[in-house]
């Protein structure tokens, strides 16, 4: 079973590309923002976060529970809490985030989680969750990118799993190939899309 550290490293221990930032700025609807303590005490939640949380809960449970966070969000917080026990310096988090794509009625919701340790102790650390809808017009991104970048069927499958926030191990299990093969596919995809990170790949794909 894959450790949390492996999940973190394989999910997003990468520099954020300018292309990805441009994509976020391009979106018309502002992101939902959640700020929590390690005890999952809610410290801030903007209106968009309330709306997107409700959307996720309706998709997963068929109803909205007042005062309760979506399971997808709490699971993401649990991963950050685990990492905060290991990554205790702010610099450890400069290039780290965990991403999850939640299936909801169009468009799906992308969750990004960040940890902010505090020298005053673990309980003073903070967890930031950014929630964003993936623009409907970009849903065909992977299909268009397959033609534009001349991706093979297997590379296309890897891209689809990257978009879901899957780790190398999860992609390998889904596609019934080895982790080393997944790494080789990702390397080839980076070359074809002229990207240097996973984030860069997704930015190129969804902007194609």
C-alpha cells in the first residue's frame, strides 16, 4: 500500500508553471477558499466554497448536510495533516500541493490542498483548500490534445489519469502496467507537450 509521502511526492511536488497560473486566471468564476486548523476547525470559508461544497455533497450523497464538509475535502485534509508531521518547515511546502478532481455534474470540481506549518507547534499549522470548477469548454482538452501532440493511446490514458490527480502507482494499476512504464510515458508526454512538470502537462492539455 502506497505511503502518504509517496502520494504527495508523486501527486504534485513540482514547480507551478506559468501556463497553469494563466489557466486559473482565465477562469471566470473565482475559486472557493477553505482555511482549516489541523483539528479541522473551519477558520474561513468563502461563498464559492460553500456552493462548491454543496455541489460535491449532492453528487456524492444526494443531499447537503449543514455544517459538514464533503468527504473528498476531509480526506484531502487528512493527507495534509499526515504530511505536516513530516514537513515541518515552511520551505518544505513551497513546491508541494495535493490535487484531486471530484466527479460532479458538469463541470467537475478540482481541489488543491496546501499545508502551512508553524514554528509555534503542530496545532498552529494551517490547511488551505482551493476549490475550482474545471471550465466546460475544456472538457474536450484531452481529446484535442491527443491529436495535436500526437499522443499514443497509452499516453492518452496516462493523461486522463493525471487529470484525475492519480499517482504513478494508481495509474499503473488502472492501466495494468508497471510504475516504470508510467514514468517513461510521462517523460514522453512532457517531450511532446514541451512541458517540464505534471502541472505543465495539464496546462498544455487543457489549453489545447
